[in-house]
């Protein structure tokens, strides 16, 4: 039966094709002729739209959902109503849902590759953490709400509808949320936070790994009761190929008690990656121990010819007497038998090593090498004797001081007894190197000897060393630091997110926009982000809370001492608060109280002195103070262009300037202020 809405207009959007439906809404592929683009229009069910309280909440929540701008969240463009029809306009993702992909694989009796599982969980986790940091909980994370782009990226949809009902999570179809993926506290109608989404993502992970959901029942309530009371079936009992460490990560994510779960979706994603990596290392094939086979040397003996038995002179076959000594030719001369080859004893098991076995070649005579070594030793003794005689003739230095040969700037020659033994620092694959000093042939030094100061010159010339069979490094290589650089090394710089490499990446730049480059250590960004909501004395932090439909900013004691203090209180959505770095009584935040998403500042205590700094018909988001508190950096969309990073004066919003200034999307800047 053809849908009656296909071909109709809702505002400026023409509905072209029904592409999805559920208990609360239908979704249509539509076209926006003005911008010549395809969009998805979600049309609310008439019975839901008839509730006036719901419609008021719909408008508030649609604004909150529209403020989410993230690569892995479906963008909401618009919402409105036409007569009795209420709708929301969203970005159209031209691709299947994760549910479609899982059903396709299930028909083939297959599951997602582990690498795809990690990628999808990681991308959805980024989206959830982004929303949770802004006080928004999804409440309906499931495969049907995870869309897959043609490039394979996961995009989370349906923010804004799943939590618009104020009643105990009831709708015309039973629950807001899907029973198969619902957390125990959500099923009981209790208060929820970001850990509810972590539970649901854990159930999605369960289905990706096993090909089925953990609980089924004849009724939705039966499924909910199992989530509340029954332990999760071990995923390895369904799919034995799941690594044990991965199973432990999944069981922690789907714990009944929210306190036992990961506090953030990103923690779940990182733990999952580490578990898969540990399993890969444990399952890697071990090295094969090869014991080299004994290979005896083959010495080619000279062919025995006709020679004189007395003098060994070569004879012709028909000669009866030797032409050299005259002895009669009675027998052929045989060369002396070579000595038996010396065979090394077989190596013990502890001496086994892993190398390819190469063919041994006959050894050459060692006599020239022995002569060379003896000659070098004799020469060294002669040189040492000359130096000692010269030093004795000139009186020499006081006892216990190093001798400098060759005058000013000469080579430092130290006594073996005066040189402390260097501490041996084991390093991976570090060759053992020795260096023989010309002036002291018997002394040796490690690759990083303890430096010895010369009394006659502040900068002695290093002694040349005689090359040995092992290369001798002049200095020990400096190991790369394993700990991330401190935030203080980036103070007064701006870190931000960008898609200039095709996906989300972190960058850093100067306050004037110069020297834009990739951020080496991502922990710098997230550590700085955690400090943005702290007061200058670190006693208070800012939180965004939704109470009775109002999204406001609260001040909370870091130590947990009540009471909490409500800073903003109005019908608008106030979010993304950041504390001024110097003024204990000033904060910046984002609010839609004037109809747009703009940057505001106000005092924490009366008089509040609210001040609107931006008035952009598009979006102004994510403010961050400069270290001296005189400027604010933020990102904005100007006239439908890409997301760009701007800076303005914090006092009145004047002197706005685009500092990222490029064709890419740059967003969520943080001005580094303190460690």
C-alpha cells in the first residue's frame, strides 16, 4: 500500500520515499529544493503529537539534539510543524543500519570481524562521550540507530526522540527505548545517566560478537525483567572464538549496577582494544628454536700424483729413476694425512638460538691475524713507554689527576684506577661496544663512559679509538620519552578537532592561528578538557543537569559536600560551561535563550550580570577562556559554511576574528591554561 504522505510537502521539504518507521515516527527520504540536497524527515505519530506537554518538550529536546555537531552523530537541521503534523529534519545517511548488516551476516551464519567490532564501538563511543559531556543521554542505543555510511563509518542517530517523555518511560508501544538493549535502571524507571548508554552499547557489542542478543522473551516486559534480574549469558558460551579478555570487558560494560560499569563509553572502547591486542599477542606463533646441525668441514686433498718417494720431485709416468736425486721409482708419494677436524660439542638447550643455518666455509690460516695482533700489542707497548718517559721527564701532574697528552686541547688520558666504573644500563638490542684508547691500550670504555674533566682545558678533544670487530657508538642513544608531554608545554596554545585528514583528528595552533599542526599527544587535549569546568581554586566544578525539562548549569563541590548550587534557571538550554581562569565569579557557556545557539557569560553569584557575546543565526559553540581571561575562543558556523574557530574579547564579544580560516571543519577548541 502506497504511503499517503509520499509526494507531499512539509514546509520546504518534499517527502519522496518511506525509508523507516517505528512506534513514534516514520522516516522519509526527502529533498530540500532550495539547497538541492536530500534529507531525512522524521514525522511524529499523530497520537504522540496530540500531547501538548509532549510537544513543548519536543521543541526543547529538538534544540538540544540540534546542538550536537559531531562526525559520528546524525546532524539535525530543522524541526517544525504543519497543521497537526510535527516533524524533524535530519542529515540523510545513504547506507544500511548496523541492524541490517548483522541480519545479513546472521543469514550466512557469520559474525562481524573483530576489527570491525572495534572500529564501530570506538566511533559510537566518541559520539556518546561527546553527548554525555553536554548533558544529553541517548537512552536508545541499538543497532537500528547506528547507521553505516558508504565509507563504512558508524553514525549514531535518533538523539532527541528517545527521551522526550516525562512519564515513567512509557509510550504507545510500551517503552521509550528497546527492551533488548535496555539497562536495568532504565527498565525500572529510575534516574539514568551516561552509564545507561554504556550498558546498551555493551549489549550491542554482545550481539556483534555472538550474532544474537543476550535475552529474549515472549513479551517486552519479560525481556526487561531478565535485564534486571538474570546474569548475562557468557558470550564465549555462544562464540568460543571470543578472547577471554574481551569477554571480561563485555561483562563489565553490561554490569547490573551502574557503579560497576565503565564510567564513560571511551573507557569501554579503550579496554576493548587492549583486550584484543593482548589476545593477538598471546595467540601469535612462537619462534621456532633451531639448533644448528653439525656440519663437518670438507677439506679437499690434493690429488696424489707420481712423485719421488725420496725427494718428492714430480716424475713422468715412464721414468724409472728420479731426475733430481736418482732414486729408483718404486712407489708413489702420498701427502701426510690431515689432522682430524675439531668438532664443537653440541649446544645445550639454554644455548639454542634462532638463526638461519648457513654453510660453513673452510677456515683460513690464522697466522696472519696472530702476527697482526702481536705487532699491534708491541706497538702499543712502545707508545706507552714513550708517553711514560715523556711524562716522567716533564714532572707529570699531581697524583690522582688526569694526564692531558698533546698539550692544550689534547687527548685526555685517565688512569684506570681513577675512572669510576660506569653503571650498566641494559637496553633492548644494545650491542656491546669497547674502545681502546691510543694512549692507554689496556683501558676499555663502555658505549657511554662517565665523562672525566680535564684540569688543563675545559673542553678536551675526545680520544680516537681503534676500531674493533664490534662498532663503537660515541654516545648512548637517548631513549624517546614514554610519558606524554605535560600540558604546561602547550600553555597559551589552542588545541582543537579537525576533519582535514578525512576523519576526526586533534590539532594545535597559536592564538593567532599560525603554526597549525597535528597534536602529537592526544592526552593533552582531554586532560585540558577535564580542567575547563574547574574553578580557579579547584574547589568547585560546573555540571549541566536536566531537571523537569530544564537544562541548566550547576555548581558542585569537588569534595562532594552538599548542597549543590543552581547557577542558571530558565526555559532555555544552557550548556558547555567553562570557568574563567582568574575570576572565581565568572563563567562562559552556550545558551539558546535568544533563539540561537550563542556564547554567553555571567557571574556565578548575584548580581549575575548576564551578557550575550555572540548573535549568530547559525551556531556558536564550545567556548574556552584565554589564560589571562581577556579573550574567548569558540567555534561557529557562519552562513552555512564549514565549522571554524574564532576568537573574541571576553568583556563584550568585540573584535571577532576567524583564526582557523580554512575550508575544513575545525571545532571544539580549548585554550590551554594550566596543568
